[in-house]
């Protein structure tokens, strides 16, 4: 109900009740209003994957580090932190910028296109540097400065290795569905 009211332009503020500092409640409300286009985005909208059996990093920890590193930057971008290079860039292709882990490396992407590969421990600082560049010069300039062919090739190599090691169903979903079915039959 409240979502449709906000979408119709009724109201311009909202407060969440969270088990957190009241500042977090205000921040969550602002993010919702920004996503409806009712408030101008002033800072990074950070999205992260829910994580799965493919994730080779602690997604929560990396997303938290990225959020903290970008908190005071005032960059009106959507930034994604994804746990794997297999699905991450595709799932977050609409983000302005993102990073996906794979084989102890971070695969940086802009608008879904691979642009750089960095060691895992450089993922967050690299994300911040590229976010600053995109905010100042735009996504097209970021794509133009990248060697997308090399980055794409490296991402495909890491993606293939992960699929070889983990298979198509890293979460063993078919087995889980069968176990659940057996429990409730």
C-alpha cells in the first residue's frame, strides 16, 4: 500500500523501524524514496547478491567494506558487490559499477561489461577508484579507458574454471528439492 502511495507522489518522507541506530532508519527510508525517484540520489546505492554455493568471498564482509569506503563519497551511483563471476556481472548488469569474485580475483564491470581484473585484496579500493571516475566522467568514459577484451577473456576463464569445479548447480538445488519433497510426502 505505501509503495503505491509513494509511486503516486503522495508523501516525501518515510521512516523504517529497524533494530539499529535511528540514523540507519532514516538512511533506509531515503534509499527507498530515491529508488522511487522521489528524492535525488545523493550517494551510492549499494546492492549485493544474497550469496550462494558459488561465492568465493564473504559477500557481506566485502559489501560492508565497500559501503564504508563509499559512505562519504557522495557519488550518485548504483554499485554492486557480487559473490561470483559466473552469475554476478549478468545479475547486476544494470548497476553503474560492480565487482564479482572469482578464483581469488575481483572482476570489475561497468554496466555489465568486464573492464578490469584485480587481486581479491584490491577489490574495494579499485571499486572506489572506478566509482570516482564514473561519477566525474561517466560510464562511457570508463568503458573507453578499459581493455574490455582482456577483462572479458579473464572473466570467462575464471567463470569456466568455477563451472568445471562446481558444476552447473553449485547449490545442489535438485538434491534439496528432492529431500524436501521426501520430507513432505
